[in-house]
């Protein structure tokens, strides 16, 4: 089951996927107190000013998820995570095999939590065939989650479609963070193929959801975020 100690407002992580840090700051200002947790990823890293943006968010009492998907030789990943551990981020993502995940976990310090990517929500069965994986998505997610737990990771990134099996077969201490959220069923999915609704994600066992375009591209991003927060509060209460 999902971790009940998480503040309900922190269960929504907004994916701040915009071209530059000035746009990111403006959007965060517009969202105000409707969002308390932000994911900042590779697009903003490449735009310049990434850590200044992180500091700016932290100074406003926001939590930060550094979605950088580190994937390199273990020593390099370990050094990258160690460099990030004192920056104030709550989460960081890593890709890769057992030794890469172990290196990340060994260097995360006391506050930073390492999340292992299982299978990107932009991939489907055909994509896995192209990549040479001779197993179904669910089996691959479970295998990677078991390895992440053994390596000392704190959680996994997983579609809500696989979350029930993670809760059934993997230790409940492993956090499940679910992207690919579509608050209404008729929204276009873009490059996301394995999507779920807010209610389904948490019913299936997610601890946090990551929402991007349904908030960012709404006529009123703040109203969209507040609607999702209201749904979360109805599920968990306001603690």
C-alpha cells in the first residue's frame, strides 16, 4: 500500500518541462501554493541556470525532484550523486544495471533519495521488442524494482499500470512514483503510451504522481493543479 505519512499536497509533483529557467520561475509563481513539489529535468539542465532555479524553488519552501536519469559507469554516477546530495533536492533518478544503482545509493547521503527508472511510460511492447527485451513489461518492471531495492535505492519510477504488482511482490518500503498521469480520459497522450488517471494511480499503490502537460498546457495551470490537489485530498485527506 502507499505510504500514508506523506503530506497530501506533496503527492503531486509538477513536471516543470519548459524551455528555460525564466519561464520556469514565471510558471511556478503563477502556480503559487497549488504546487509544493517540482520535477526539473534535462531540458532545464541544458538551458543553463539549473542549480540557480533549484535554489530559487528551495528558498520558496518547494521540494525538488532532480530528474536527470544518470546513466554512466558506476564511478561517474556515484560521483554525480555525491555532488548532488547537499544541493537540497529530495529525489534524483538513475538508469542502469545493479552496479550503477549501487553506486548511486552508496553516495546519496542522508537526505537525497535515489529513484531507479524501471520502464519509461513512453515505451510499449513494440518498443521493448525493438530494444531486444524478451519479456513483458510487467515482468521487466518487477525485475528492475527488485534489483533497485537490493541495490539500496529508495524508490522506482513506474507506470501506474504496473504499480499493483509492485505493491504485491516488492517490499512496501520502496516508493513508487508514477508519471504518465492524465486527469481526464479524453486528453491526448502525446508521447506517453502507458497512462493512468489520478485516482487509478493512487488506487494502484503510487506514493507520488508526476503531472506535466495537463497542468502546464491548461487554460489555467493553477486551476488544473488545484483540481488535481482536490482529487488527492479526497483520497487521502489533507494531512
